[in-house]
C-alpha cells in the first residue's frame, strides 16, 4: 500500500469533500480516502499495482475540481 496527499482547488463546502471522498473510495485499488474541506486536501491509501497518482488525479478532477499539488 502507498499513501499520497493531494492539495485540491474548487471545493466550496464539506459536501464537495464528501463527493471527492466517495469518488476516490470507489476507484479500483483504493483502500481508504479522507478528504478535508478545511485543509483543501485528500489523503489516499492505495495499491500501486492497481492504480497510480495520475488515475487518482483524473478521478478527483472529473467533476471539476483541480489537483494543484501532490505531497
């Protein structure tokens, strides 16, 4: 398992954070995801053999949010 944190622009409320969390949690290879509206970031635990940061970025950005940095 690998853990990565994404800084995200475009979230307007906790509902946005929950939307991103639901999308990412449902993605193949993701074991856990926590998204914080206050911190504007997502912390994701995933299997690097099943997915990667590029695919996770695409999942986050699909509804219109923008990943601005990976930590």
